[in-house]
C-alpha cells in the first residue's frame, strides 16, 4: 500500500497542507505538535495521512498541498515560498506467505525556502519577519549538516 502526507514549517510552526478543514489563510494560528517516538523518529500529531491508489493519486494530493502552501510576492519573486515543506510517501509491503514479514519504506521530498536578503527583496513587516525566520532555520540546518559531516570525518 502507498500513503502520503504533506506538511509545511512556517514561522517555526508545523501545518498540515492536506487538512482541508483548516484554512491556512490565518498565518497566526497554532501549529501541530512534533513528537519523538520510541524508534527515535519524529512524528507530527494529527497530521493527515492519505492512502493512494497509484502515482496519479499521489500527484493529486501533492498538487492540493501546493495550492495550500503559503507564498508571498516581493521585488525578486512574485510567488516566494514562505515555508519549508515535506511531502512524504510511505510504502508498506507485506509478504502474503508470512504476514509478520512487513517492510515499510519512506521517501521524503523536501522543499526548502530560499535564503533572502531584505535589502534586495524590499520585504517589510510580516514578510521581513518571515525572511528572518527562513534565514535562521537555514542557518541552523547548515550547522546540523556541518556537525554531522565533521563527526563522520572524525571516525
């Protein structure tokens, strides 16, 4: 079976891009909670996960999520992403001969918002705050990747 979910991280809050019952127009709302499970993996509470019949069905969910994504215009881009997004495809395969033999694989497609210089974008107010948060999160990600790379070299 195949299933998918789609989330965005906007102003350091997690939102479900496939939850139609909640409008994303209110940018000040509370995000979903992130939890670590016993397998040292993160999960997002109340994140919608949808079963998919085929690749086309997955693409329909992807396109629906893209339409819910928060974007804004500025001097350099008419539809600038204001969030980082993760589209997750989960594949579950069960061996019919042995139902205890199950393999679960995940493919996560990540779209990071690009760094921005407010002097070039002309962003002010909320757009400027969004730019600051985007740049902060990208800097933190850079520190994590650098730390992991250095730890790998020191082994």
